[in-house]
């Protein structure tokens, strides 16, 4: 008995396809670094910083060793430390809150807007008041996250932060290339951190990150902090070894040439999904005037874990970002208020599911993923609800602000 071979698996991201497309220019860039031999802070690092400043429109771009270091150095540069409260979402990657705790400041978790999945300005205002009233911590900063590539609502968050004198650091690890209100990511907050982790919209072949600001003094401080706090021969403040490798800068310069086309391709894939997905699947938010970098295409479905298993059985590389919000994770539980304290965040953790998305995905494959999702959803429904029906229908879904 013969049967057709199973269709090829569909990976969440496909770095091999991208390499096949960009190989000559990446290899030429790497060969140049090997020939020049300036592996630390070589000319490619400066060239990349210039290109990143032009890409974002920010006055200054400072590269560092990772997105995590970008967040940590930016907070350290503001003098944030013990006794300080830094407001962060819990529906994010570990580093958003981990960097706060690493400086011995305290992450204070804020719920997300159920419509956009990004930090709720209204909940931020409430939590700042509570921290201020309790008096144990000084409200110092807020780190909104551009989740899945969609810029947070910096207009509303900035208003709350200004009224309270809080520093705003954008965690744009997932959103480089995005925009809001006619301004690009990198200029939406006084300081912005991004990541070049391989699977991010602009990814290197290893770790890397960058910071953006219009403030020359702040940029100069970041440059010092990434290089042992050194100025001339003297260590004038406590810094770190957090430089971006010249080799990574070379890879990123090669990929940057294709970045605009890749962003357009990612947006096109997202549009195909929007049209092809079955009913009952909540599409990603598309607030007016806000443009995602489409780091991930994430939907909400009932019976998420059964759907995920159904997709895996068909070779579809879907994944869950983020199943367990930070306030419910062992390392961060002591900063949070336990289950039930962030209702919109917790509801999303039960329903969210990210589908394959990258610049080399074609429409036929999107159709295949969508059909597999429809089958998995049908099977999950037939098997009965795995989670209570009310789990995802947040009471605030309807009445949330328009953007
Ligand atoms: C990837 C990511 C980071 C950390 O970036 P690294 O370069 O991996 O250190 C921080 N925040 C968010 C939201 C991320 O997705």
C-alpha cells in the first residue's frame, strides 16, 4: 500500500529560506569583517548605527549585545535601582521584568488592553496611584511592550507618565519597522530598546540589540555604559561589556537592505491570514494609524491547547506566546498579586496562539495553515470545551477605548 508523502512541515519562522535568498550579500559582508579583523566596534558597527537611525528617524542609535542589555542599560542610565517601581506588562517575554529586577528595582505588573494586548494606560494610572499611596516604592518608569510587533499606545501612556514624572522606555524588541501616528518605532518614546535575536523582524546570527533616542546626552551615556563606563582611560561610572559584535553588525547590514521588502511581505502574509482564517478565530488587532512589524501573527481561539495539538499533528509550527504571564512565574511571583490580579492578561494566556509568519511564506501555505486550523478547531469543539467558555470573554472587551 502506498500513500502520498506527508506535506512538508511549516515552521513558525524560516531563517533557512531567508539565508538562501540573501546569501551572497551576507557572505560578502562577513568576508569583509574577516579580512579587516576589527571584531570589536569595527566600522560596520558605526555604519549600522547610522543606518538604524535613518530607518527609525531617531536622532541616535546605539547598538548593544542583546535586547535584554538594551533594556537594562537604558534603565541603569536613568539611575533606576533599589526602592524604585518600574511598571511593566506581565503578558511579555521574561526580559521586560527581569531587567528591572536585575537592577534591584521592583517590577509592578500592569494589565493589558484586551483589544490590543499592549499595556493599558488606564490600568497604569490606577497602579501608579496604588504604589504612590502605599509609599514603599517610588514610581520611576514604565516599560510598555510592542507585543507581536504592534506599537503600544504611547500617546495615552505618555500622558499618564508625564503627569507622574515617569520615564518611558519602549520595549520594541518585536516591533522594529513598525509605526504609529506617522512616526516610526524608535521615536515613539524618549528611549526605545530593540532586539536582533535571530527570529525577531530584523534578526542577526546571534545576540544583539539597540537603543534609540533623540537625546544626545542620553545616547552618550549609553555608549559609555556598554563599554565598561569608560571615558578615555578612566572608568567614570559602572558599566558593562555589552557591545554588538562587528560580525553581527555585518549580518544586520546585509539584512537591512532587504528589510523594507520583508516588512511589506510580512504585512501581506498577515492580510492573507485575515481573509483565509475560519470564523471563530479572533484576528490580531489593527488599531487605526498603527502599523505592526508582524513579529508574530497571533490569534485567539477557544480550546487553544487542543487546537495547538491538532496543528502540530499536521506539521504546522504554531506556538504559544505567552502561556504563563510573568506574575504567575516562579521567579516573579513575589512581585505580583497572584492569579486573578491581571484578568485581561490571564484570559489571553489561555486563548493566544501564534501561527507561522515570515517573509518567504506564500499564499498557498497560508491557505494550508488556515485549513488545518479550521479542522483543528472543529475537532476541539467536538471534543467539548477544555477551558470554561467565559475564559476569554473579558468583560472589558466591548467598552475599551478606540485607537
Ligand atoms: C526578545 C525580547 C526581549 C529580549 O531580547 P534579547 O535580544 O533576546 O535579549 C525583550 N523583550 C521582548 C518583548 C522580547 O520579545
